[in-house]
């Protein structure tokens, strides 16, 4: 058992050089710049896109090049504009969905971990129940019941993804809740709520942030998958997954599906790299690099 | 104007058709009728197969199989679907105002086991079809069947039924060997839907008189046929074996490029694009018989906007029909009216509604509606002829948006959207109508108070002139007069109806170059028996 007080000091010293080192990793640089680029694209899409993503003004099925860098689709819409505008759908929705899942999952996990007993059993068994199904299948069931739309797809994915947050937060709350400093706060007369909010949650934030960043990529992938299956975004929204589905119908015209597919690929990759790097910074214990570098 | 130019066009088309049939027949004959069947023909088809029992099947794949296992009283030849020709029957006589049809059977026809085919088998097959109460049973709704002698069959319809000759050419009305089927659990008695046990037998062994025999049958993988050595009719098998494989369209594209003696039936015009101009493959892209149409609900309870006649006219004249046909792909054609171009009574392309934005704007202004916003429902998860409803819906949305009609797309899974369509609750609906049998009578459903009319909120009594015309056309047996009546109906439908016929999507048949006699037909798709090899 470590001496309380000593550990945080040692960690503090070790962490500073690691922060810089972690962000110098090529993967971190790539992840950060790609993610930042996509977020900028999402914000400035109307300025960047050469034309309206819904306008059917060009000749249909033009190959990439010339006036249409990514070509045009079967309805004569500019694929580049659709891909750029697609960022305005996928990225904010993924942020929203991960935020919601985090809020729901973290709250439930914290409550379960802190109070234990009956509350814990109820929350964690429902989490197990959700875990028992493959995420995409459960999400498909939910959207099929609620009706296909992008809003319902987000809802479905929140339902599918809150348990992982609940599980992580519960575990952390359990371990931190038993540390001496929390016990001390409680002995000094602090309420359970104060102990949870002021002492426990800040210590949980790091790992949860890492999980959330990694989950962003996953969320975009699942959202696109639902739209690909026709359960998410509905036409004529320029959603990427729907774009890939459209491309499948017009296989000879590879550009219709390939560019939205590449967009999904790069965003997911960016958030995964970013998540990995964040983990190195915020959660050194669980990082593989921590072990190899330190010992 | 119209009535003067139409007969000449029809005559021209008829001459062309006859010439085409003659050429096709000559080609079929030249590939030697008496040569022994050899080799294997491979058909790639995306299966919608349920059963090999002719009286139970009503699917596309099942129809292709039934067409060569079981002969019918009359048949369509080549690509023609307007004139039923003799097959088991040498001819027929209509009497009693198109209510009674008497068919005379060809003598010396034998089933594949050698049993002679008589009127008993025809009566058994038709009664079995009716009493099985399956998907195709409606074809003989209101019809009673009896034998007038060993080689005479009489069909009596409760109402005048000029479509009956076209109906008896349907594969579901293929004639089975009554003794053999009865011996294996089959029955034609009332209650056959519960007591008939012959389906599993018919899924193992065919019991017909057609050019091919069933060798093996699997609804999910493949069907094998072998030539019928006892066959004596006009359509003698030219291959020893035919294999029909369940293959998805993209894979069909690969295998038809590599194989010989191979035919692919499910490529969309866009998928088939690499094959046009190929050295090994012949590609035909012809307008199929399905009619894609848009409708605006005429029931003011569903929408006060879409039921506005001026608003309907605004849609009618604003749709970019030429663009829609282009979008539907190669081989697609304009649907001039609701009756497909191949059928009796079809409208000439010249009579189709054309885009006229000025008029559309004027109609919209006259409608008294400002910034109308309507919902367009369509099946979001369904494609036909490789074409998705979502794509067409987006085009319609853009077209109507140009004159200020805001269309919200409401694609729904087909189970939901079909239920709404059938309940008549869609404001705008995008659907297709595929023929049940190749006769214009099948299109009277678009009139007020009829099946599809009601789905568009068009109640009986909404257009009495058109309804009276429909009743007359539905009970007239003279083909020339019928054709004229149906054209009149469609001209009026195009002027006043809530339906906007869009296009007939192209149907692609891709076949190895060495094959002969590959002809697409809108009813049975393809006749395997006429296909030979060079």
C-alpha cells in the first residue's frame, strides 16, 4: 500500500515531461491535426464547399476532376460538397451522442459505485443486459422500433453506449471512494454528494475523457453504419454512411461511395489516434507506453 | 388529332412486332428442332423462389421455372404480350358477352410420364389453383371451370372478362398431370388449401408436359432442369440441362463475363454498363413492364394541399420526366400512361404529359396555396430493377422545389410505407405497379373507387365519366375497341387524375454471345426452351 500524499507528488513530477513527449508522438500529431481539420471543415463547410450539397445542377455521374473535384453523383450533386457538409452531420452528432452517453453512463456509474448495494445491482445488471447484445444489432432494433431518422439513431446509440462509461466510472469511484483522503473528507463531515463531486469525480475525469475520445470514432462509425443500413440519416441529407450506401448502388461510379468512405475512415482514425495520445497523457497507468518507457 | 394518328402508329408497331416474331421464330426453328439436346445452360438469377408447385407459385423465378415445366392453354411468344397464341389449346371461342370461353385442346399431348393430357387435367389444375387460395388464385376469381368433352374446356366468368385469354397464359395456370398429382396428395376439391399435400412432391418431381423436367429444386441455391425426351410441342429443349443459380447481381456481372452458355437476369442498366460493347456478352436493355408513378392524395382529409386539383396540375407539369427517365438508366422508357408500353391499349409516347414550368407555376398560383409543404412517402429499403425509390424521390423533391413546393421526404421501411399506401394515408406517394397479367384490365385499378385509386384518396363517384369509361373498357372483348377505350381512359387520367406516371425502368438481359433465342418477355421474363447455342 502506498503512502498517501507521497504518490501524487511523484506522479506530478513524472507527468510533466510525459505530456510533452506524448504530444510529440507522430500518431498524436496526425490525430490532432486531422481531428482539428475535420472540426474546422464542419464549422466552415458553407465557406469551403463549392456548391450547395442538395442542388442537382451538374450533369449526373461526372468522374472526379475539372469543376467537380470528387465528381458528381447520380442526381448531379457535387460529391465534394456533400462530403464537406457531411462533417456537419457526423461530427456534431457524434459529440452530442458521446456527451449524452457519458452524462448518463457516468452519473449512473458514480451513483452505483458510491452507494453500492441494491442501486449498484440494478444499474450494473442493466448495463450487463445491454452489453449482452452486439451494439449494432441493439441499435438497429431501437431505430426499427422508433422509426428511422438521424435523431432516433443518436438515441439508439446512447442507449447502446452508456454502459461502458457506467462500468469505468463505477470501478474508479469504488477504488477512489476507499482511499484515505475520501474517508478523511467524510470524517470531517462532508456530505456524500460533496465527496463524490469534489473529491471523487475529478479523479475520474481523465480516464473517462480518454474513453470518450476513443468512443467518438466508434460513434461516427456506428452512426454511419445505421445510415448505411437506411436507419439513420434520410435522403437527401449528405450523411457519409448514406453516401456509401448510395455508392454501392452505383458501383461503376466509384467516386460516389469512396469519398464519403474515406471521410469516415479519416475521422475515425483521427479520433482513435487522439484518444490513444490522450490516454498517454491523462491515464499513464493504463497506457502500454507507460510500462515500456518507465521500466 | 390524336385519334387519327394513333391507329397508324399502332399499325406500325403491330407490323414491327409481327416481323420481330417472325424473325425470332425463324431463328428458333433454324437451330434445328430434331437435334438431340446437349450441353448445360446456366441462368443467374437473384432468387425470389418459394415453390415449384405451379398453382402455388406467383414469383418471378417460380414463373421462369413453371414456364418450361408446365404448358399452358395459350402462350405468349417472343417479346409479345398482346396476343395469346395457341399452346395446349388449338384455339378458343368467346361468347355470351365475354363471359364464356371455350377452349379446344390439342390431341396427342402427353405428360412426361406418358399419360395423355385431357380436359380432366385442365379442370383439375384450374380448380386446384382456385381452391388452394394461394397468391395466384385471384387470377380465376369469379370463374368456374368445366369440361365440355375430353378435349374441350369451358371457363365461365361471373362478369365479362376479356382478360381471360391473357390470364390462361400465366405460368400459375400451367397444366399438371391430375392422376400423378392426386396420387401424391394433391386435390382440387374445396378446402384444398388445407387438404392438398402435393407441394413437396412437386418440389421434387415435375408433373407437366413442358419441354423441361425438374431434376432438383432448392429455393435458396439452385434449380436443375433436364430436357423432356417425350416432349412433342413447338418449344423443344435445346440444352440437356439447365441450371438456375441464386446469384446476387454484382456476382452475376462477373460470371456472365467469364462463362459461356450463361445468362444474367438481374443487372441494373448501370451495373450492366461494362458489358455494353463487350466481345463475349450480348446485352439487351428493354423497358420492363413495371410502371413507376407518383400520386397526390385526393382525399382532403389526408391533405388539403395534395387534394387541390390545381396543385396536382402544378406537380403534373413541373416534373422533369425526361430527367427521371435518364435517372432510371439505359433501356428505361417514359410511362406515357398507366398501361405499360408493351400492352394492348398503351398510350404512344407523344401523348405523355410533358414538363411545362410556366404552366406549372400558373397552376400553383391558381391553387391559392402559398408556400405549400407536403410529405412524400416511399419505401426506403426497397429497390426494383436496381433502382432505389430514395434516388427518384430526391429528384422529385428537387423538381418540385424549383417552383416553391416544399417536399419533405419520408422514406420508411417497406412494411410501414406499404401499410400507409394501402390505407390511403400518404399525401404524396412514390410507388410502382407490376402487372399481374399482361392485360389492360389489370390497370382499371387506377380509376376512382378501385384498388389504387382509393390508395390515392380517389373515392368512387369522383369522376363519373372516367368510371363509366372504365366499366365499358373492362367488359369489351373486341381488342381494337378495347385498345381505343383504354387509350381514352389514360388520356383523361393524365389530364385529371391524381396519378403521374413516370417511367418504365429498363430490364437488362445479358447473355453469352454464343446463345440464340434469348428474348425478354414482360410476363415470364425469359423462355428457357427457346434458348439454343451456336
